[in-house]
C-alpha cells in the first residue's frame, strides 16, 4: 500500500519508521499540493503532528483518504497544544484518530482511547510523551483495519473546545518559567490561575 505520511515533528518519527517497514511510504514535512497528491497517488494519507493546513483542493485530490492523529479526546481540545489545554481546562484526556475535513480537527472519528493521569506526579513533558505513546499504540494496533477501511466513521458530538497556537504563545514564558517542559501539572495550573486573576484585575 502507498502511504503518504505528513509530519512536522520528531515525535512522529518512530511511527513513520514502523509504517515504512510495512508499506510503501513517502514522508513529507513541507506543505503538500493537490498536484503532488495526484502525482504520488497514495492509497492513504496519514497526518501526525503536521503544522500545515490542508486546503480544500488538497483534500479533494484524495477524497476520504486523509486521516489525522490528534493527542486529545475529541471534540475536546481541537487545534493547537491539546495536551496543555486539557490540564488547564480540566477536560477529558486521550487520543483520537479521525478523518480530515475542512475544519480543524472536526472530521469524523475512527478510533479513540481515553488516557488517565496521576496529575500530581506528571509534568507537561511527561504527559505529552505518554499521549504520543498512546496514539502510536492505537494506530499500530489497528493499522490493518485502518488501511483496509474497515472502521466505520462516526461524527463528533458536542461542542468540545478549541485553542489557537497564539493562545499558548502569549503565555508560554509565564506558564513554563524556569521549568520548561518539565513544569509539574499542579504548578502549571497555579500559574495559569494567577495570570487569569491578574488579567481580571487589569480589566
């Protein structure tokens, strides 16, 4: 099977390597065009940690053949930095594999797995690593069904939540502090609440 793997992050590399041992794999980190999709003729396009928006003409070049791996329990935490916001917003946590449509993480669901954390012992970095492992395992365990189209898509239900990259970017230094990605989850929450109180007083 010919698979086009779209990614922009090192976290997806182990999964790309695993897939490359089983299928004819092309990996792209840069924006892909409809013409390139037509030339590559992939049977399936897998997006994982891919930072580029797939436009309508690109999706139309391979209808119903784009799937995305997202480290949140959709419809919660669509968009950017889902791990961070799941702790700040106190929303359910997990991973999802879904079809890609023209929205941001709004496509029909194929697979999901809820992930639980002992938040008192987790950092932002360790929880991210756990979710990346979970999405990789979910994908590998179900690859044969995904590749053969044997999983019936189901629409997402509920409003869920959504965040843009600019939201975390504006708060990043204050939230991470000197801890960086090793900031403990309880500390992360405390810092966010302090910033929210300050913003409220400023208003």
